C-alpha cells in the first residue's frame, strides 16, 4: 500500500454555486487545495475518501519534488 495519496476535494453545489468541498487538513487546519495535494494515507484521509469528501487522482503534472514521506 502506498504511503501517500494525491487527493482533491469533490465539487459540491450549494444554492446553485458549485465549488470544492471545504475539506481541512487535520494538522495545518488549512483547506485542501482545489487542484489537489499529496497527503499521507492515514485514517483521516481514508475516511474522507470513503465518505466522498475527496477523490484520489493522479497529479496533473509530475511534481517538481517527490511526494513527502509520511511520518508515523
């Protein structure tokens, strides 16, 4: 199993306005970038995937640096 995943928030429509779901990182408390970010495959991010808050995608372009290694 990979130690990191590239995820991005799903699009939600509220009052006729479509925007990325407001998913926050549990460490930094910042909203997940709509274009996606590398995140550790943790319980938190697996739960977000299962609940449909985020989707796992391939990065649009190869990152300039390798994805960060998850620290357990």
